[in-house]
C-alpha cells in the first residue's frame, strides 16, 4: 500500500499519455490534486476524462508519463506499476456497476473479505456502519436489480468506502439520477469527504451540479489540454 505523506499532492500526473493501439486517448496531461481537495474534471465526451481516472487508479497502463500518489510513484514507463488494490484509490462508476447476483450486504462483505483482515463479526459490524452512512439500513438482503437509481448509487458509494480509500475517483456518478437524488448524493459526498479526509477527483459533464462542493474545476479538452476553470 502506498503510504500517505504530508505536504505533497495526493495525486500528481506528469506528462501523462494513454494510447489504445494507434489511438491516443489522452496526451501529455499534467495535473496535481492536493490532499483533501474535491476537484471537478469537466470536458466533452471523448476528451479522456474517464481514461485519466483509470490511469490514476491503475486500471490502464500509461504509454508515457508518471503517476504519483502521496509522493510515491505508482506508474512510470520501465517500472512495474503499483497494482490497483495497493494504490489507496477507489472508483465509483456511472450507473454503479454493481454485481447483480449479490445482495446489498453481500456486496460489502465481498469487498471487506478481500481488502481487510476483519473477522466475520467485525465485518458484520462494519457492514452495518456503512449502510447507516448511506441510509440503506434494512436493505441488506436486497439485490442490485431491485434498487432504485439513488439506492444503487448509495450502495456503490458504500462499496467504495468499504475499501477505506484515501482517494475517491468519481466517474459521472450522478448521471443516472433525477435532480432530488443528485442533490441527496452530493450532500452525502460533501459530508463523507470531510469526515474521512478523502481526496476526490470528480468527472462530470455538468459542472453546475457539483460546483458547490468542489474546491476547483479543471477542464479537459480534446488532445488532453487542461485549463483551470475556477
């Protein structure tokens, strides 16, 4: 696991490029996110927002450039990258990307078994705490297909928090929700981000929906050019 250091950026990307065969998905991106920041990343479809999150999380291997987390190199050409599970990051995807065959409790149990050394009793307690955090008490036996859009996204948030990340990477998590549910989830993110001292990089197509909880906004344009919007 990458250790957290003080007085260094939580996320630092230097001249980062990602390719898929002959196609360049992002090119020469440099970006720093301070510890505890909630940064919005906005831009048109196809500009590379999700690819950047995936590179930070270790889900894709950059063709060039460097990713550092809390001052430790996570990815650089010529060196074996730090595995995703050891980066202290968690991604929350649009639509939740939940496992349809698992119950709400089973979803959290699966993560806790893989990512913690808690025994069965402690895992049960932790599941209860996570469900309380996202207002899903009493949903333990429900399966993902039976949840509403807002309930599914709250479970996805609980699943991300179960791994005790230091960095939360949000890939348009509010997209499937109507206005009241978007507002409720934003309020939840604002509360939990401060409570758990999370650093958040938040991809959205609509910066107005989350601007009040962000410390700043960065625009990504085609070709990987970044510009501070706020």
